[in-house]
C-alpha cells in the first residue's frame, strides 16, 4: 500500500481528485467504483469543478456504487441514490443508463444482490474509491464478514448505525440493513484509493496498514491488493 499523508481534509480531497481526473483523462470510458459518506464529498465537488472547466467529461464513464441502505426508499433524502445524484451525477454530463447503484427494493429482496453482482461482474472497475468505517469496514463489509463475499445483504453493525446517526433524526431511523459489494468485488478493481479524515479513523487506519489481515478488520484485506493508495489527513494518520 502506498500511503500519502496530507495536512487536512481539503488536501486529501485534492490529492484524490488529481488521481481520479488523471484516470478519466487517460481513459474517458473509465469504470469507476464510487463511495458515499462524508469523506468523498469534497472529492466530488472537485470533480464537478473539473467538469465545469471542461477538463473532464463523464459522458462515457460507467459507475458502480458500493452500497445502498435497505429499508428506506430511493427517494428518501438519505438514500445513496439521492446522495450520488445530489453531489455528482446531476451536476455533470453522466448518462443515467451508465449509473449503477444497488437496487434496494424490499419486494425483490431475494434477487437484488445476485442481479447487481451479475451486472458488476460484466466489467472490471478501473478505479475504486473507498472510505473506511471507524470499525474498519469498507463498503458495508462489517467486521466478521467473510472476505470471499460478493454482493450481499448485510445487517449493519451497531457502531456503523451510531456513526451514521448524524444523517438521521434518531438512531431508530438509521436503517438496520444494506446491500453492499463484497470484499471479493472490491478486490477485483484494478486500482483503489482509500481516503480517511479525522481522529475517529486513526485506529482503523493503523490496523489496516500494520495489523494482520483479518475479517475482524475488513479493510486489512487491502494489504493483499497490488495497487492501493491510502490518502489520510494528519488526524486519521496520527497513529502511523
Ligand atoms: P464517512 O463514512 O465517510 O461518512 O466517515 C465512511 C465509511 O463508512 O465508509
């Protein structure tokens, strides 16, 4: 793993956007793996700025999102479908048919993971963007998730629900389930960038880089991937 330590969140976002912009310039039909949460917000706004300056276009980009909540509708303000449209897709020239976000339709619960996985496996992600949970999850692969999993339905960890409570009115409203790419899907990506900011990520970042590879800290599996760039700010990298 290559580790880049930056001064602050803005510098982490700047570094990550340089890598993504470079990738899109080199390969306009890049297959991007996309993450949600607080961490990539500035990265997405940098990408929108690059698009507005006509540095890059999303016209031929294919995107696959890591995960989606189950138990809230796609139209809910906190769905990742809404997040992605609000912060990136509706602000650039992305083709709606090239956007893939896991379907969270509970009436089709038996088939949604398999269908997403089939679609995902038709391609290889060129560049996967990741955040990391304070418990070491990537996507919604919570501690204890088998490292060989492909897209599946997961019961969210209590820690994850508490961490994400800030986006909802109460803990009770935070969904208990989600659909997520599995570790195996993430590991198939050609290149991965993992971004982290803030002291609450410091332990997970330390364990991911220096701990043993274990399903107890799913991000540790990235030690086995040949092309991972970890971009951290001072606080997230403070234990390294
Ligand atoms: P965050 O979430 O960016 O909102 O901290 C990261 C994650 O859970 O992967």
